[in-house]
C-alpha cells in the first residue's frame, strides 16, 4: 500500500508523568497512550484504569507482532441497521482479512 507506515519492533513501554504508559516503536514513535489514576475517588469519577491495569494493557500492546489491521464488520441486522460503509477496491483489499 503506497504511503504505508511501518512501526519497527521492538516496542517498549515507559511510564510518563505518573499519569500514563506510552508504547513506543524502535524509532521512538509513540504508538499508544494508556492512562491511569491511582486515587480511587478520581479514578471512579473519570472512569480510568488502575496503574496495574494500564501497565498490563500497555505491555500487551507492545507484544503485538505487528499493528492490528482494522476490519469491517457487517452491520445488517444490528441495532444501527443499514449497510456497512462503501469502500473503494484498494481500501477494501487493504482492510480484508489476510
């Protein structure tokens, strides 16, 4: 696919500012931010993860063999109804299952 980006392994996880974990690729490109809050009252009010939950999620993201490919799911019969989005052939090929 022209213009596609590659996020070279290994991916690393680092805590930032006691607020989140950042998943970075080999070139130090930030790929994901996973936020947390340790104080229970603030965590409940903002619906955030605990530090341990955020660390485990970030670690699992870093273990992915390659970036996940978005896949279209059929929408007919679902509560939103209707057809799925119309895609041009190149996009449909890029998003189809490997």
